[in-house]
C-alpha cells in the first residue's frame, strides 16, 4: 500500500514537470501575426467589454476609471 502511494506521487510529479516544461515555446516571426489579432487581446469583443463595463459601473455606482492604473488616497 505504501509503495503504491509513493509510486502515484512520483508519477504525478513527473507528469507535472513534463507538462510545465512543454508550455514554454518560442514564437517564430511568421507566427506573430496570429498573436496580433484583436481576438487575442483581453478586450477582443467590444460588445462584451461594453456589457462588462456597464455592469461594473452599475455595481460600483461609479463611472470611468477602466484601464487606469493606480488608485487609493494618493498619500505616499
């Protein structure tokens, strides 16, 4: 029983390390055109972005400020 648990943990560790290493890839120059498409951005769909901003402003009772970094009281 103890050996099977150790074997399962070792197999899980090997699979995790193999899958994490396979996620790293270099992008060739001719493949970069696919990454520049509007669908690849976080705000690719204008209609969906509009709905999300409307819901956010309705819940927060505020408007604007989307995409602006920072915040707080400003006292450093």
